C-alpha cells in the first residue's frame, strides 16, 4: 500500500517564503496582522507562536518607518531591497558634487534611507553616512560618481 506522506518541509519552506515576501512588500505593526495575512493566503492553523518563530528565523526586528510607526523589518543582509513609494516620498532630491552622492531627505528619514542603500551592497558603493536629513553615499571611485548616483536613485525608487 502506497500512502502519500505530507511534505512538512515543503509546507514549512512555503510558509517561510510567504512570510518573507509579505514583510518585503507590506508593513506590519504586530504579529497578529502578519498572522491574519498569512491565513488569508491559505496558511491555515498559523499560530502566534509560529509567526514569532518565523520572525526570529528571518532575522526580523522592529524599526520606525518614515512615518514614525514601528514596523517589522527584515535585517538579513541578503534580503533584497523592496522600496515602496512611501520611501521615495521622503526624498527631496539626489545629486552629487563630483566626489560623493548627496541624498536630501525630510527630517528624520536619512538613516532609514542610508540603511536601504547599505542593505544590499553594490560594487560601485563603499558605504553611506546618514544624518538627520542628509545621506552621503561614498562611491568606490570618484570617477564613477554619476553611475553611483544612478544606482542610488534606482534603489530608492526616484526617477
């Protein structure tokens, strides 16, 4: 008799992938909101403790978003950057001075913007320095500062 044994590992991977995708695409202020969304996607029987374990596995922490609301954020360095229009709306302008790229933001948004640039390293960018309303993006080569500016604009969703 051949019985089909459910693939628990596949179900777990699917749940983890769905949770990660939701966190990259939407903001969640608490575990209950995330659990409800997972249930809406068809993951029945997801408990609060399961959500807590998923958040821990994915390296999720709570940070303040551009509006000052505490939301869950994936901190794993390999997480792809997913920028929503709310981040782009916090940017006043992006320019360069032949040595560094300058991102001018609304007050209080610079460190979040700097983190979004840093989270997925690019070969043209050495790093960032984020203040209150200004981010300095240091290009690997000052001769490529314009390419660095294009990369920053693309990552932040600014045309």
